C-alpha cells in the first residue's frame, strides 16, 4: 500500500487546490501582498506539509524497530461508530459529514493514534484542510493552552506564520487540528485543557477538530463534539493485518490458519485488538498457546523479546549490553515504569530516561549501567523507541503492565495498598488495577475487593438481603442525575428529528469504576457466573416515552428520588446496569470471596499442622 501515498504528488495537488485560499487569507492579513510574499508563503506551506507528512506518515513499533516505515505498509483500516453512523473504513470525508468536532475513543491498542495519522494523510490526499497534529502528552511538561501547542507544532515543522495571518486562517477554518492522546494528559491538567479545547473550538468554529482518547469520564465536558467508538477487528481484518506485518512467513501462515479454524472466535476479545493481535504473532513462534489473561500476554511478549525468540522477519539479534538475567532486568524495568507512570511521563529525553533508570535500580537494589540498560530497552527488548528528539514507549500498555508488576511483586501489603490508592483516580482509564488483580488475586480480593464491598454495603445499610431502600441509597452514592440530551449532531441536523438519549451523570466515579472492575474481572478469576445485564436501550425508550407523555419531568435528581416514584420502579426492576441486579450480584461476590478465602486459610492451617514431613 506504500504507493497509495506519493508525498510529492499529494502535496503538489494539495497546494494547487489551496493556493487561492492561502492568497485570500494573506490579502486580508497584510496591507500589501506581493508576488514575493505569495511565493514565500507557498514555500513555507510546502516545507511544512512535507515535514508533517514525513513525520506522521511513517512510524515505528516493536515490529518495525530501526528506520520508521511508511504507515500504509502495515495500516489496516479500522471501523468507528457513533449513535447515528457506522463507518467501516474511516475517512475524513465521512467523519466530517457527521460533525466537524469529533472525539474518537477506544481501549489501549485499538489503533487510535494510527487512525489519526491515517486521517492526517487522508486530509492531505483529499485536499481537505491544512493538518495540525498535536500529541497532547507534550502538555504534561507545563500548563499550556492550545494556542501554545499549535505554535510549538508550527515551529517544529517549520511553518512560520505572522500572528495576523494565523488568526485569520483559524477564523476561516483553514486547519484540521488532530489532538492525539487526551488520556495521556495529567489528571490535574486535563479538565482545564478540555475547557480550553472546547472554548477554542467555539472561537474558531470553522476549523475541524479530531481528538483521540481512551474512555474517560471527563469527556462528557465536551458538549459540541460527536463521540465515535473504535470497532474491534473482524477475522478478515485480523488476517489482513497479520499478512502486512514483517514476521517469518511460516509462522504467519500457521497463525492465520489457526485464526481461520476457530482461534479467532475463541479468543475474540484479545485477537480483535490490533496491539494484542500483533503481540500474539510476535510470540507465536515462542509459544502457540493463547493466554486467557492480559498479564500472561505481556509476560510472554517480554520473555520472547528478552530471550530473542520472537517471530520478527530478518531481525538482527543484538546481544544485550547489560549482564542482567531475565528476572533482574524485569525488576529494573518495572521500577523504571512505575516511576515514569507516577510522573505521567510517556516520553522523555535520553538524559531523563537514564535518571529514571538510576533511581529505579536503587529502588529495587539492582546495580546497572544506565546507558547500557537504556540501549537494551531500545535495541534488545524494544520497549522504547526513538520518536523525534524524545524516547517513548513502544506502546503505553507495556508501561502499565510493568507498573502493575512492580506493585504485585512488592512484599509489603501496606505499600501495595498505598500505591493502588495513589493510582485509583486513573483506574478507569488504565489497566493497572485489572493487571494487579491477575498477578496477585489473593491480595486483591482480600485487601481491596472485600474491604471495598464491606464499606459500600455499610453505606447502603445492606446486611442480608437487598431491599428497595438499600438500592435507593446505592443509586444516590453512584448517580447524581438522569437527564435527556439531544444527540443530533449531523451536519444536516436542521432537517432531522431530534434524537434524545438518556444520560446518567455519575456522582462518585471512583466507586463506579471499582464496581465495573469487580463486575468485569471477578468471574474471570473465579467460578462465579459472569454478571450479565441487558442493554439500557429499552429502559431508555420507556423513560423518554413517559417524558414525552408528560408523566415524568427531567432531569431526575437522585438525592430527591423516592422508592414510590415511577422512574424508581422502572430502573429497580429493569435489566440494565442501573437495576437492583447490580447490587444483588455484588453481595453474591462478597459472600463467594469470603467463603473462598476461608477455605484457603483452613487448608493452609491443615498443611501447617500436618506432622508427616517430620517423619522423613
């Protein structure tokens, strides 16, 4: 697919289509416009577009470790959907037909950043608008407004524009602004940045905005944006991606055959994720077993890369510079990851990286040469890659895995609990809690889940059986209000009927997301049946219908809700997450876990009292 983007042809065509726009903006910005100024502007744009296309039209991964390769050599089109539209192969034309303010959310490894790079190239190829690509993790260094980030990007890619020209261009909608990785912004900065983006998009409403993020509570603050969700890969897409990756052909053929004959269907949750699919291929020659836990996935990748048993085609097997064995190397790597994660550092200079390695090695008591260990991180195990002037993780999920590994391997339960409490605000966005649960289930169930449920049940007065008053108190803890929102964001909205949606405003997001982890993970670690609840669409239709008939007034404040209210009766008995089924299931979980660990403790006590071993 490399031939699909010829940089010279694309930029030439783009500039020829935009030359009148550039001239028009210049004539309105300068008192006098000469041929010399016009030529200088065209040259500036040409250099800028070439620089940005070269930077974001190529990429590195752990499959592509040395020189970055053109994106379309391995790009697999992914689908996205919102409430009103499903797009199988995302293009800028189809997306902006829905709204010129777009937010794309998806889990880690779903392909969001690669998708944004494709949309950047696509905007050039379709002569849409001048692209600006902002990696929002850059805003973690200090508090910066969006104009600062844009100016920094223009400076980096050599687009020197006069302030009057830039303001005029923004007002006329000259740019499409890509904002990648909202979830990578520190919690303390994210709300202010969201407000800044929202206000900026109002001020310069003719521009187009595309944001990528993992699921995030704070995105509800975007009132003008349409939310798209990435779609999982289909079997055919998974096969297509595997065929593009530079692995040994024999391993690829075997892997694809296994995918076709039931492997993909059996492990769909893993193998429909581009990153996890790639990791599986990477380790397939090392172990053809598909793990059922995310932590095992990452551990297999680490072992394959460390032992150099990966499936990379034609890879030069570099000797490691550090003399650490696989366990000691992992300890330093885990400490490096938790220190960088704690600082919300996803990219750093070489000097910064060596400082983190130095501090991390002291934290775990392992002596290393910082420069040697850093070279191994980049060249041997390939968890870090050079990205412009900075180093960055091959994928952020590796940082999360080794952070969880550090916590799980800590011998001090008090330290574990304090670290998890420290990272509690980020648990809905990152996988730290779920990974620690997989790595140390006994600790997580006895020290985290059971005390959490005890505290929750105490707050709602639940002692034996779930009653309506228990459930009402539960709702008041979890939810703030139910409201109806107009989700008609199409560019043809004036010709469409209103599309009302039921929106639940969360009252305590930390409790809410801890409950989500329990519902999602406990059944994976135990024999208890997985919690299943139906779609909220049916109850949503009922409430909207009652509202339109005048039977309900909206919004509904849960603090004022009574057990005798019509809406309470509906949600209490419904089949969605809002129902009393959730509280009843949580009670079952607590009872099961208490019984489970009582049996474990009894068996351990029997083992300790067994005197047979003394007879040998």
